[in-house]
C-alpha cells in the first residue's frame, strides 16, 4: 500500500496551525477593571487589544467596564481583577483602610479634573467659594476636592464661611439646572457636556486642579501588593504595561481611529462619535510625555496634598510601599 505523504504546503500550514494553537493556549490571562464606562479615557487599552499588542505580548486581556456602582479597589480585593485603574487619592485611601494597593505604572502624566462654574454666579477665584454650593463626585473621587478645600481652610459642612457639598451624579445637571454654583468636570468629558448643552465657554469660569497646585495623580495601574512577590505575575504585568503603553502611543498617533475602536467596544451604544473623538484628543494631552513610569515628584506632591487635610485629611500618615518601579523597569527594558 502506498503511504500518503503530505505536501510541503500542507506540512507548513499544519505547523503554523499547531504553533498558533500552542501560542493561543499559552497566552497568560489578565483582567483589567476600568474606573468608569467604556470611553476615550481608556482608549489605549482598547487599542492595544484591537491592534493585537496584547496578543504579541502573549496575553489574553479581559477589559471590564466600570460604572457608578463599581469601585475598582473593591473589585480587586474581591478577586475580580488582576489590575485596576484608579486615581491615586482613592488608591492611597483604600490602602490605608486595608486594601494593599500598589501603583505599578502611571500612564496619565497630568490631571484633567477641574471645577466648572457659571460666570453669572460671580465666582472669579477660590476666595469666592465660601457660602456657595459645589457639586462633588464621590466613590473615591471626592478626595482631591476635600484636600483642596482643607488647604484653603474652607469647611465643607455648609454655612456662610464654608461650602455646601452637593453629592453630584456623573452628569452636569446641577449646573444646568442651577442647583450648584460649580460642578466637578473633567477636561475630556463633562466640561464638553456643558458646552454641548448650549452654554458657551465665555459663560464659564474653570478652576483646573493643576493650576491650583493641588492636582493629584489620576488613572494609574494598581495591583495587590502580595501578588508582586510572584515573579511570574510581575512578568505578566510588565508585558501588560509595555503593550498598554504601545496602545497609548498608537492612540496619540491615530486619535480618530482610536476613538472608533472605543465606539466599537461600547456595548451600551451610549457614546457618540463627536464626543469620543473630542475626548481622545483631550486625553492625549494628559498621557503625552509618559512612558508608563511614575514620577516620584508627582507621587510626593499627591501625598503632600492628601496629608494637608487639617483635622480631616484623606490619609493620616505617609504611605509605605504604595508604589514600585519593578514592573515599569522591566516593561521599559522589553
């Protein structure tokens, strides 16, 4: 009986399929918990996934959107994620309360947070905040605001000498409906919602936290401290950070395409092309200049701001072990 001999082409194809299968099976899983819903704020991660940067790094990445009832520190503490995106004030406050979060990378170099006020309110400087109603986000987002008010010596429990804090939903309604003199906004999101609602830029006064000297680090990558004792985990995170930063670079180089990728991943269908393209453009200003590593001076400024809370500081002592360069050092060497 004549033995069947496969052609060279089939042999090569078979080998390729086997290699692909082995590679797929060998991919290390990573679950990322976002701080908020799918939007341009997280474009770099969706781009890294869509363009195959995670695949090239041998990773199978699951990106979990956040929302108003999702606190990333709680998710990772409960085993629902390997790595989360959080603002440093929230992460450090969580660490002091017993969730051992460690910053392993800092893709965002600058803060996009600000208070946006109606000019007709007569507010022209922070000195005018006393006696006013200010909209503030909670769920960990209130910490920079509370630190700022403490640094100004302004109580946050109302009265003529203090400010009344309106627990703001994640929308701009309190300003539009004039329930608050000022509201919390991000340069890349809510500020433009106000504009799209028909209020012009010259009808607004904005107070970027960066300009007030109280900006704190936003959108860092955090893991649980105990996992960093595992060399395999550190390697997995280094590959994740390297691929993610590649995604952020691609986003800066191709902002419109990045916005389209975000829209393709938005299961809710709530985002618009105009808003996402604008958001990605503003986000790129915040990530520009970052190679993923945390600037120690930025960390120390954030800690100083959080400690300067008078009788009610966000954190009560200098954190220890709250950040590490071991992951980014390895990522940058790849």
